[in-house]
C-alpha cells in the first residue's frame, strides 16, 4: 500500500454518513432522500422532528420510493448532488 492510497482511505473515513428514506426516484441515476432527526426544543422541551432533503447519486438506478438507504458525502457531482448512495438497508 502506497502513501497515496493510505491517505485516501483515511479521508474516506472522515466523510459524513447519514441514513434516510427515498422520497423520489424519477430522475436518471439520482434519488431524493429525506433525512430526519428528532430533537428537543430548547425552551419548550417538546420533541420535534427536523428533516432535510438531499439529492444523492444512485449508479444502479434501482432504488424504489420508501426504501431506507445509507449515503456518504462526496465531491460535487452536479449543481445539487453532493451525496452518494452506499447501500440500501
């Protein structure tokens, strides 16, 4: 293993990974994924759900709406795509 390869593997480990649900697959090689997390309101202490929508690259183009997926942050692939699907859960 060369120095270059070990550096790239260490960089990959530091990339963010999130789990979400596919909400749209109407584009070619792209899926829209909703990532949600629950948090407690700082003042009122009520548990609320916050969600974000991401565009992710799906090379196989085989994901269906409603599937859970794991995504990894990657270099910009297009104007909006910054995530890549690793696996379907």
